[in-house]
C-alpha cells in the first residue's frame, strides 16, 4: 500500500483522491498534487487538504 508513504503518487492515470480512517485520519485532494508543510496541498490544477485525527 503506497498510500501510507506517498498519498499523491500515481500509477498511470490512477491516483488516490480520498481516504478516511487510519493514523492520519481523513485525507482528500481536489486536483492538487504537491504537499506543503502546513498540511495544505497545492498543485497545478488546484488545492486539497489533509485533516489529522487526534
């Protein structure tokens, strides 16, 4: 499961756009690809965000 290491990875045209549960909680991307330090994601096509569960 590559998503545990790199959620923005792609296999051809396949990529992760949403996940919930696990240690990192909920994660979704809205056309973004690059992670920024504060948990915000930005890419050429838009933005996404990651929310951590405590």
